[in-house]
């Protein structure tokens, strides 16, 4: 986690230097913060219908900061999620784990909705993941895998709640720093290597809006193709989150995520190994806290 925040600070310093070059000294910051903590429990005693006791919890944090200065914009988001569940006598297991950082700098060109854009995205997780029900086989952990992508192109922003980035010059690094996973050639790295470099094109579509009173929908679609290796295979990462606000401190959320990466090989129940479409669904009801702050300064 410390490395993630160091990376975030480095991005901030580089982006601030670029924004400082704008002739307009008026700065408009929009900062948003959302957090949610949910719990679920099932307790059974002499229950004729069968079942197991269970207890679990999930936490979500979303932080975003947007700076507008003259012809420049700088958008930053940090999405963090973590969840645990205990089922019956089984040990506590992980149900969710995500660190997703995005930073995007844009400079307006002749059209009011078009920007020259530089996009940076970093994704990894906090703790080890296991090949359940075998709790002794680690299949992932912090920085194994991790993805760092930097792309340059055009950003189209027709509204405040939607943007589409077309990035024909995009580099992506896949990190697998764990020695055991690296030796297996996990997540597309060559066996024994800890980093895989790719060069290609990316598309990133972002949407976030209150579609109804107290109902917010957020979506992020990422597509990537590698020019140098099987460009016909497109990696897909799509995330969607629907939040229903009951009152100031209580809300319900439904999250979906779909991933397809032909470099990630998964063994199914028939012991067949190959690329697979990954799917994750989360649902929670619990406590929430959010705020928004807008601040304008003139240097």
C-alpha cells in the first residue's frame, strides 16, 4: 500500500508541473469522497432445512479529485475495496480485494469537447489470494499481479459525467513479483521473469451519474490490444456499481466486474486450462459516508 501512495504522489507532482504551465491562474478543484462498510450474518441452530453459519463484511472507498485550470484538466480517482467472509468451520477467506488508481491529464484543442490526453492507470491488490478450497496454493498477492498502463491520445468529454479516451500509443507493464508465481509464468509473464512489457492501443470509457434521485450509476470500461502479439485478442475489464442511497448514512450497492485477458490461464472444474471470462458480483447494505467540495483559487 505504501508503494501505491508513493506512486500517487509522483503522478501528482508530474501533473502539477504540467498544469502550472497554463496561462490562466484560476484553479477550480472538485473533490469527492465516498465510503461504505457492509456486514452480513447467518446464524443457524437446529435448523431442519440445513445450512451453515456465516459472517462477512465488505468495505469500499472511492476518492476523486478534478482540477480545471485554463485549457487544462487533471482527473484523479482512487478505488479501494476489501472483503472477508467466514463460512461454517472454514477459515476466514477473502471475498474482495482491489486497488485501482487512475490519473488523466487533458489539454483542450480546437474543439471544446476534445482534449489531448495522457492516461495513467495502476491496478493491484492488498493480500494473498488462494485457490479455494485449497488454502495452501497462492495464486495472487500484492504486486502479483499488478498492471501499470500509460497511454497518449484523444479524450472526448461531451458531458460532465461521460468521457471516452482513445489511446493509440499505450504501453502496459504486468508485474508478477512473487518468486513462485513468476516461476510458473503466471499472468502472461515468461517463466522466471517478473515483468512483461506490451505496446498497443487502449480505449477507456467512464460514466458516473445520478440516474434517479438517490440512485447513482458508475461504470468503467477498459479495452487493450497488443500491437506486437496477437492484436486480434482484446483484453477487457468492465466494472459497474449501482448505489441506492436510503438516507445520509445508509445505502445499498450492487457491483459487477467482468475481465477477459487471454494471457491469464485458468483451470476449470474439468481440469482444462485456458483463457476464461472472469465474473464478480458484490452486493451490500450498510453504512455509508460521502462528501463533495468545490474550491476555486486565484494565484
